């Protein structure tokens, strides 16, 4: 028994496995799809967790963007309100300018009316002066007519007086010549000649 214990045990012959030409067992095929599904599920979980973690940040950034867009819109609205205020002020100024133009038109019409009134006043003054001139001419004409009538009356009186004196002178010459002829101092043939000469001698006096 002791000898058997002290003797080394003989190594068992190793049997080399023969190269297998058969397909892998079906367990390996099942492991690969399970790993892929597990990876996909893990990736989905990681994506879901990352989305859950990033969503508030995204929401905050979206809110910030919305707030910035609203602020921009508000600034634009404020600018538009300012422009509208300017437009309103411009409309008021335009209305004031239109009123000023109307007032200027009225002033121009009043100036034209005053000019026309001034021209009418001038025409009335001229008419008054013309009437006064006509009145003066009428008065002077009447006065001239009166003077002419007086002059003609006086001239007629003078002419009558001259004619009477001429006749009286002729009669005087004829009477004196007749007396001289009866006495014999004047020939009878010279008596008519002396009478005619005496009457003709008063002619220049009549002309004067």
C-alpha cells in the first residue's frame, strides 16, 4: 500500500480535440442580439436622461430667446410708437401750416380788398375832384357867359351910340353945308362930297 502511495501517478493521456467543422452553438447567436438590444436600450436611457437634463436648459434658452424676441418686438413697437408720435406731430404741423395758408389766403384777400377799396377811394377822390372841376368850369362858363352878354350889350350900346353920333355928325355937316351953300360960300357940287367925307370920317371910330 505504501509503495503504491509513493509511486508517482502516471499522467493521463491528453486527448486533443478534433477541429470542429460544425456551426457555433445557438447560445452565442442569442447573446449578440441581446447585447445589441441592451446597448440600444442603454443608449435610449442615456438619451432620455440627457434630454430630461437638457430639456430645462433648452426650455430656458428657448424662453430666453422668446423673451429676447419679445423685447426686440417691444423695442420695435416703441420705435414704431415714436415714429407714429412723430407722424402725429407732423400731421399737426401740416394742419397748422394748412391753417396758416388759409389765414394767409384770407389776409391776401383782405389786402386785395383794401387795395380795391383804396383804388375806389382814389377813384372817388378823382371823381370828386372832377365834379369840383366840372362845377368850377360850369361856374366859370356861366360867369363868362354873363361877361360876354354884358360885353355884347355894352358893345351894342357903343355901336348904337357911334351910329347915332355918326348920323348926327353927317346931319350937322349937311346942315352946315346947306347953310354955306345958301350963303354962297360952298358950291353946291361940293356939298354931297363934304357930307360923304364927314360920314366916312367916323368909320375908323366904329372899327375901334
